[in-house]
């Protein structure tokens, strides 16, 4: 006798609760994740002063960035010399340790210089600060030493452009 096949009973899954849970999970994860925060470089700008301040040139170290993004430096009225980006922090450390709390670093960037190069130089100068403090603490042994960082951004002038003409 032939076997009788049982008729399969079909079943239907109601997808409505599954969709509801999916949307609930999606909104939960959207609200609880942290969005990428914009990276902002904090700079404190002093108030505008109309009174000119006399600074001895021996206390100035100027870092120049030309139109092509090349980096140069000079001290006082010396001739400008090229420098690599990686060596800026070493230069800042060396010069700051020679004139502790006296040296003023002046960053002058051409209007055509790329913003990224300027930020890289600022980063290198910030890295130098940690090394300067470490050296001061090691040499003086005084952990309470107050470092006064002197830094400014100045306008890239025609005189600066003339100093760089011999490299072009």
C-alpha cells in the first residue's frame, strides 16, 4: 500500500515586530555613538596693543614659510637658512635652551603658503616645548620652574621675501 503523504501546513511569520525592533536598535545606536568631533587647534590671541614694543633682535628667532611651503629660519639679522620640517623642533629646543625664557619665536608665513605646512610647524614647536621643559628640569633639578613661552605670528613682509630670493 502506498504511503500517504501528509499535507504540509504552511506558516507565515509576522515581520512587523522584527522591523520595529530593528528601527529601535538603529535609533539606539545612532543616539549612543559619538560623532567625530571637529579637530580644533586652540590659540589664545592677546588683545590688540597699539603701543610698539621694542625687542632686541638677539632675542628673535624667525621661521619663514614661503609660497612653495619651503621652511627657512634666521636669528636677528643673519642670513636665512633652509631647514627641514623635522628639524624645527630641534632648532627651537636648542635656541630656547640657550636663552631660557628670553627667546621669542616669530612665525611668518606667506599668503600663498599651504595651511597644512603652517599647522605642521606649529605642531613641531609644540613638541619642542615638552623637550625644553624636560631639559630644564634635568639641568636645574627644579620641577617648579615656570617656563614662559614666547611666540608670535607676524606678517610675511617684502624684507622676508628678499631674504629668500637667493634660494629661488
